[in-house]
C-alpha cells in the first residue's frame, strides 16, 4: 500500500505511468504547473515585459520560469534541464503490413533501447495525431489497453539461443502483431479514427509510439526501489517541475527556470531539442528589455543543472564499472565527471554540487566511466556550449537504463527533489 511507505511516491508514479510519450510528459507537467499558478504563453504571442509565473510549449518540450521585477535578469538564471523522451518503438507513417496470418504494425526503433526488453510485453500506444477538421488539429492519444505485442520465437524453434545470444533484426524481428488477419478487420486508420472519434479520412499523420502497459511498482524486500518505464528521464522532469512549484519568488535572488527537452535520446538536434534554439531563444525573448551588457552579465551569473539518469554499479557486472567510482542505489545524488566533456561538470561545478548536497541534507556520489568503455552523454555539454553557462551534470542512479522497465532507489528520487529546490535557492555560490 502506498500509505505504508516512508516516501509518498504517488505523484511521481502517476507522472511516470501517464507519460508514455514526450507529448504526455509535457501535458502532465503543464497540469502540475497550472495547479501551482503558472500560466501558458503561446510562442506566437508578444512576450514583451512579461513577468511572473509562466510556461511555454514547443511540441514535446516545455520551458517554465518565474520572474519578478524585484529580481533583475542580470542576477542570472538557475536553469534545470532534463529530457522528456525515452528510447522506444514508434509507428511508421504507413500501416498496411501484409501478412497471411496476422495484422501487424509497421514500426521503427527510436533511440537506443535494450530491444530484448520489449519482447513479450503487453503494449499500449500513445502520442499525437494530426487531424483535418475545420483546420489542422493536434490530438493527444493514449490507450493503456494492451493492443499489441512483439512475440519472441519459442525456444523449440531456436534451440541454441541461450548459448549463442539473442540477435534481433530491427526490420524483420520487431514487427508487433495486433490482430488476427481477417478481411473484415478495421484498417489501422479506421481503428485510430474510432479511438479518437474522428473519421479515418480526417487523420493526416501521427507521432505514435508503443509502451509497456505494466504500471510502476515498489520493488525489493523493503520496498527500497521503484521499478518503472521511463525512469530515464521522467524522474528528473518531475523533480524539476516540483522544485520550481515549491520555491517562492520572494526568497530568490535569481530567476528559476526549468527546460524539459525532447529528442535527447537521438542527439538533441531538432527545433525542440537541446541543441536547437528552444532554451537560448526563450532566454533572449525574456530579456528583450535587458541591455546587451545586462544579458552578458545574466549569462555569467547563471548556473545550469543537467539532470539525467546515471548508472549504478551493477552487482553482476562489476567489470563494467570503474572500481574506484562505485555508485549505489539509494546512495544519493550522482555527480558525473568526464575529462572528455561527455558531461559538462568541471571541478568548480562538482564543488558547487557538493555544497548543494550539504545544504539540502542529502548525500552524493561521483561517477566516472571505465576508461575502456565509451561514455554516455547528456544535454549538459550542448547546453553549456550554446549558452556559455556553467553546467553541472547530476542524476539519480539506476539499473537497467534504456530497458522497457528500469529501477531506481526511492530515497534517491526524494533527494533529487530536495537537491533541485536547494539549487533554485542558491545565491552567490557561483563566485569562484
Ligand atoms: Co537520459
């Protein structure tokens, strides 16, 4: 029972369970922000002299902030960045997949999922559909009904699989089944039209994806972990939004801002990705009344947290980790370092992160990748390079990263929220 647990994870679990696509993550973040007095500004409106609590959305990305006239932009921003997307399996544009025995969906792989983890799961579907009624309209779509599955080949038909390893061809082996082949069966467009209560002829296009319909769950003898899809990186999105909602502007000397980006898992190069102008363009618009010199001061006084999943040391594969940088689930905030700038944290950033942990009353651990494995990356380096703002890569440790179902520690998610709140309350800590 949720109430028996030391930490109330109901809000986080609801966010994880109901955000299977970036569009749903953004929509859920929007609702949380609205509950805390934030209002949406359209990106096509005039933003001149806007102050107070606002957010703005571009496709699968969202940016939220609050500013006030007693807190000039020159004092700098406290920016938290995270990403809304997770590796998964997505629908292709045409859905006429001929097969003599099954109706199948035509799909492609998004990002780098552990694709074996998608086999034999009961899959739902979510995303957005563009329909033409009086005008082009985007509709959010989500079904948690298990409508399809990628069935694994029986061991009797592949006797050596456990010895030789599983090899999956992304074109031929991952095509989900979703109905018996039947001449009377609805086409995909007809089915989708019924789901959305529109004519199938009104459906123009979609960004749709599959998700495991199993909900998040406490795990472990003492319920010390959380098992869920999309821990990377919705746990960071949620912590950032909650922290922004919790701080009060009267107590702040700087402008707090959260940016949730889409497309991190595929390299961030898009209109809504971290390598695009979404964040930089928004900051420019916010500071349209600030002088050029004032804007330069603002960036120099700013600090950015890039919050993303981190690897816990795997007990069965200690050889995949640097033995000197052990990371434990429920061991606290992970500060990520990499001399080759796969993470943006430098010595100053690491020191600041440690000070935030002390202030927040949470513990920290430091991650460094093994030298004989290539290191992952985050939105940190690209954000740092685009803005010229000191950026610190941190995150919550997890196992099974990029699996359809990942694991993290329940204490760590709480620490992350406290860490983000304390970050927004920082004052002159950036001085070197
Ligand atoms: Co991530």
